[in-house]
C-alpha cells in the first residue's frame, strides 16, 4: 500500500533552508516530487496542519497551496486503492504533475475536426468552414512560429490582428 506525506529536504549549500517535497512511499521505497516551495526549516512542521507556521512570510498562501497539492495526491492514491490497483511512482507522477504544453496548431485542428464530426447539431460546422479555420490556423502558426498554447498571450493576438489589418482584408482580420 502506498502513502503520501510532505517532507522538507535541505537545500544544498544552506543549513537552515529547505524545499518542500511530496513523498510517495510504496513497498518500502520512497520517491519525491518537488512542490517548489522554499522556506526556513524552523518554519515547517511536517506532521500537522498548518504545515508552515503562522509567523512565516506568506504562510496562509503557502499552506493553502500545500493542502491543495496534498489533497490532489491523496485523491489519486484513493482512486487507485478503490479500484484495487497498485500505484507505481511513474503512474502517480504522470497523474500528479501538470500535462506538457501542447502545440497550438495540433490543439486547434483537433478541436475543429471534432466539431465537423460532431453529432450535436449546435456544435456542428461544415467542411468548408473547417477549411477556412484551417487556413486561419496555418496563417497564425506561421506568424507566431508554431507556438505552444501557453505562449499565446493578448499581445501576440493583437500583433496578429494588426498584421492581418495591414496585409490582408478587414474581413479576414
């Protein structure tokens, strides 16, 4: 049976600072996932909530963050225990850590393909509309050098719109 707990591991070249890790223990072997919270060792209590003492800077925000991460990890563990499955660290880590950023072109084309093939009349688009969207996606991808979704921000969209207004028609923009 696997267990989840929080632990503080010391930072290299520092005697009083540490980073909070989520410790995953299964079959007497432990593996760690960093929660990227760095603090003084004296401010951390691993076995009781709140984990970070109230007099520490940003303690309320960090305690809420640690509690949400711990709850997420415990939910993953609980789901596997309810199914009677053994949870490996690799499986846990793939479910716990956020998914990698996806390429905009891949995401957008998949989204519109699903709408072309949709059974729901409200979400259905025609193949010709899909072709129009496909051309727009290709143009944006070329403009933004094949961006990931996480890299697209309001400024990039504004620059793209300005480029369309300058080089294409107003209806295209």
